C-alpha cells in the first residue's frame, strides 16, 4: 500500500511539472512566431541580393557632355543683301555719220510738194466759187426716237380716283395700281389654285395714249398670258407722255402677285 501511494504522488508531481512547461511555451508562442518570420524574411533578402556571377570591376570613363541633353539651335537664315543699283549712263557721241545725198531725189521731192500745195489751193478756190452757204441745206432730224422711262409729264388715266392726287407722278402711280387691280380681278385663274401666281407685265404707252407692245414674263401658262394681254389692251386711254414739250413713247413695267386665299 505504501508503495502505491508513493507512486501516485510521484506521477502527480510529474504531470503537474509537464503542464507547467507547456503553459510557458504557449505563452511565448507569439514571440517565437515573430522571431521565425524575421529570420525567414532576412534569409529571403539575402538570397535576392546575393550575386551568383563573378564580381569584376568595370572602370569605364563616361564623358558627361555626351549624356547631357543639349538644345539644338535652328540654322540661321542669311538674307542676301540687294545689289546696289547703278544707273547706266549713255555716252553721247558727237560724231555725225555721213549720209548719202542724191540731187535728183531732192529735186523730185521738192516738185511733189509744190504740186500738192497747188492742188490744195485750186480745190479751195473751186469750193469758194461754186459752193456758198446759201445753198447748204440743213438735214432733218431722224424720224426714229428712243423710248423714254422718265418723262417730264407722266401719262395718267382719266379716272376720279387718280384725279384727286395733286402731283403728276402720284396720278401716274395711281393709274398703274388701277391696272394692276384690274388684272387681279379679271385675270383667268385655274379652278384649283394651290400656289400663288407670279408674273411681270411690260408694255409701252404711245403718243396717242394707247397701251401697245404688251409682254408677259414669268409664267408659261398660255391662258394666263392671253388673259392679261386682253385686259391690258382694253384699258382706257392715257394722257400722252411728254418730254421737253414733245410727245414720246414711254416704257412701263410692274409685277403681279395673285395669292391663294
């Protein structure tokens, strides 16, 4: 019995001692981990830095001037200077070349000059004797006279509406408006008018006040052209256009626009 008791006590002491050693190691485990990491990292750094090739000294002199970046200057442009202008001086030579002279040619030229002078004098005397100013007839002016556009007295229609204006030009413009409105009201237009009708009218007023030489420009419709010409030819007579107290033929033109309403 005594022996068993002794063995049990010894075994308990050994177990307690082992537990105490394990506790001490577990407490210092973090420190051992840091030491191991430091050793492994230092070993890796030494392995990376270690050179396996043979170490030789490389003593090569490098000039610093070649390695420095230098700015290349652009090439200078030499502008050529203009040459000095020296005017050329003409040399005057007083030497007179001798010319050939023929006596027969000189006499011939003198004789021809005398004959031409005599012919001119005889022709003048003949004109003075047989042609006098009393027998010179004045030529009549040409029958053709160009048409005018700006007379001194404008042609006017004899309507009450235009007679109320005082100035002659306002009466003339009123007469043109009267003709324009008459064309708009009486002109032949298609039944279905989808677009506006545009054309220009050119005509002349002769010395009797009648509208002549009617032209319609700006439309290809023959019905519209014939209708406009018929309306203009049936307009009442104008007073004749006058320029410097003389009856003249006058040009006129205006535009017509008929909108789809």
